[in-house]
C-alpha cells in the first residue's frame, strides 16, 4: 500500500478569515482598539472638565454626556471620579517625566539639569493650559473613604526624580550637603509650583502675562545658586605663610 504525502501546494480556496482563530483574533484586536479609543475620549473630556470647572463641579454623568458614551460604559473604565482624575494626572506626568529623565541623564551637573527641567516644564504647561490648571490646582485631594491624601503615581515619580537629582548634586558640588535631599527637593518643587500658579492667577486677573518665562528661570537660578556649597576659604596656615613671605 503506497504512502500518500500531503500536497505542498497552498490551499487558495480559503481566505484569511477562514484560518482557524484568525477571524477571532482580528475581532479581539478591533474591540481592544475601540475600547482604547473610548477610554481616550473619556480622559480628554475629563481633563478639560476638571481643569475648567473643577473636580467638585464635574460629575461622571456630565463627562459621559460630553464624551458621547453611556455612563455604564464610562464606569467600566473608571470605577469612580477620583480614579479618573488620577488616570488623567498619570497620563500628564508620564509625558513630563520622560522628558525630565532625559535631561537628568544628559546634563553635566545637577544644577544645569534643574534649570533645564524648569524650562521644559514651563514650555509644556504653557502649551497645555488644561494640564497646567490640573497640576497646579487639583493635584492633592483626600480620599473620601479613608481621608488619605491621594497623589498620582506620576507625581510620586516626579518627586523621586527631583530627589535623586539633588542627591547627585550634593556629590557634584551643585547643592549643599547640610540639608536632606528631600528638603531641597520640596523647596525647589514648592517654589516652581508657586511661581507658575501665581503667574496663572495674575494672567486671569489682568488678562496678560505679567512676567516672562525667562524671569521665572532667573529667579529659580538665584535660588539654586544660593544652595551651592560656599567656597572653602584658605586655611589660616596658608594665609600666615603668605603674610610671612611678604615681610
């Protein structure tokens, strides 16, 4: 009895969709893309609503209506409003932190990195006013259930980047060693937040920018310079030797 070998010719009678599992995979991919698009639409609307009318002035029902999705669909993506706000923060911080991490890696000194980080953050927030409003005015909220202050993962990563930079600066001579790195990081972050927040309020009250980004950076540079270690004075023995030689 002869052996029958399978034909090496491809079966052209079956389309790609008839391949087992292929059609199901294509459907799954399409469904995932649709869900990502819905989630993205919800977050864009939420970001604008939170920035313009505030967290307390925005409801999930309003966000769902503006995003043109059923409220039940929104709830499948975000269990509550605070989770949605945190997701918006994390997305914004992710784009910022990636830029800041590159600056830290490529800068020669921590002082140069800190100034460059401020310049980049200023440009990003000037281009995205909704994000600026959120970061400066809605960034810290208590959890209604536990009372714990909720901070986004993105902000925590931002603070870690700054603290790590200060530690590096205390080694390369950019910052004094007498302060804990977190103390300097908190001071610098607080200063930047205050400068940007006060400028935004002044723009709102006066209708124009009262001072430029270069003035912000100059003021920040003055603060950083004040945190540099003082130059060591010559020891008394060297000074005495010089005086002796001059006699």
